[in-house]
C-alpha cells in the first residue's frame, strides 16, 4: 500500500483520576512535574509505549505489524532478522558496502515493524540495520492546570518472608494525582512517510491506538485514564498549508465549572472548542473523538 499523501497535526486530550500517569524514576516515581508551573508532564516516550502496546494487542501476529521496541527484546536479534531474511552476512557495526543491500535491510525493518516505519529508529548497533527518521512524532503532554501529587499510604495483609509472620501487615506508598487533564501535540509528515512506507492503513491504526490505548493499559498505579479528545488537522498539500502552531492555537481548553482558582475534578469542568472558521486555506479539521 502506498504511503499517506497528506501532512497532519493532531491534538490529544487525556485525563487521569486518582492515578499516576507517568512516574519519574529519579524522583521516587512521583508524577512528573514542571517545577516552575507545577503542571503535570507525560513524556512522548510514555505515549509511544502505549501506542505500541495497543498495536501489539490488536494486530498480534499479523505480518508487517511486529513491534521493534518491546519489553525484553534484544535489538541486535531484531536487526538480524532482516539479515537472515535477505540472506546477508552481517559485519560488526557496519552496513553492507553495497548501497542496494544496505537500503534493502532498512526497508525490510520498516516493512515488518510498525513502530520503525511510524516513529523511526536508530538501528546502528553491533548488527547494523541503518537509521530511520519516522513520520510520526509527539511532544510531551502537559496538564491544562497545575496538579498536586499526593502520597498515599497503603497496607498489605500478607508478608513476604516467614521471619515477618509476627507482623500484622506491611506498609507501602503510592503517588497519585486527584485529577488532571493533559494536552499533547503530534505531527505526521507525508514526505517522511514516503521513505518508511507509513500507509493510510497505518494512519487509521494510529488513530485507533490514540483513542483506545488507555482502555488496555489499566493498572492500580495509573488510576482511571481516558482519551477525551482527538482533534486532527489535515493539509491538502504534502508539505503542509500552514504552520503547526497556528493550527494548535485554534484549539482552546477553558474552565467552565467550579470556582476560580479551585482545582478541576472532572472533564466536564472544561470546555474544548475548535475555531474551524479561522483555519488557513487548505487545512481541514476532524474531531475523531
């Protein structure tokens, strides 16, 4: 299938209730925060991980939708699959000298791994399969309002070791945000999609993943998380018809419920609007959710 022919940008809104959307391992797994504004942060890597997990669940063993960057995967072994499939002998840290063979290895990785042709990958390890710049990129998500992380004590009635049997219970802690609505921006390049083979089917799969990724990512630590809005801007021209920031500025998220300067507690405390009439010529908007 041919690559997508249009450039896209999108705005993703998701929220968390009594959970930790993205813990910081350097801060005792506290929810990530902007120290200047106290707005919550979720990294692009975290969001891409959830997309990968959704695709792995939906496509399972379907050809062309393997996941390159997965838990406990050995990347050199992933690269070697391309060499084995094309009957090429790898040289340590080097691509084949023949340009055609080197290109074939990278194309094989794009064709068989969804996340390589979507997000790109640096595959220049001991078994070298080249480097791919992906057409889909995402920025950090930031909460609309400041959030206040809470540390909650929890108890466990069981013990781990026999020597602790005399104890009635063991104690633990978890970190939560009572409520936060987060906004993330994404970018899709038609020109880079031509290089990786990112297709219309891949694009539809990406939209499904963004809408449903939290539905299959439940855990006690993350509380209740949901995608609330997915607003997609489509350009007529593959190079784009307007700067991305102009399109993002047309999406407004405003408080409509609750007293001023009080914390939000539900998605209904906000109003999301898109100024479609102000969009530049050649750009259309589609609210997927």
